[in-house]
C-alpha cells in the first residue's frame, strides 16, 4: 500500500490591482496546488505567488486542514 503524499504549508501572497497584499497559508502537496487554491478565491486580476512556508509546529497550532486557505 503506497503512503499518502506529504503535505507542506505554503505561504502564498495575493497582490490585487489596488496594491493590497494579502498572505494566505495553504496546506497542500505541491506549490501548484497551493497557488491554485488561492487563485480560486482571489480576484481575477490578482497576482499570486509562493512567498514562504510554515513549520509543522505552527501548522498544528493553527489547526490548518488540508486544502484550507487561511489568511495570516
């Protein structure tokens, strides 16, 4: 039986047209999945990019669920 893929916590920034920057934490397997999760919630003209990550301890403290997008 194969092991499930390991998830990582990505920090993704969203830059909107009004020069407002929001940063989201996303628990995903790949960076592309994290970018897609934020892009689905972002404005159509917003730019999204990976800006960092979170430690496992911080993910546990935040109680971040897989696929959840949470503004930090």
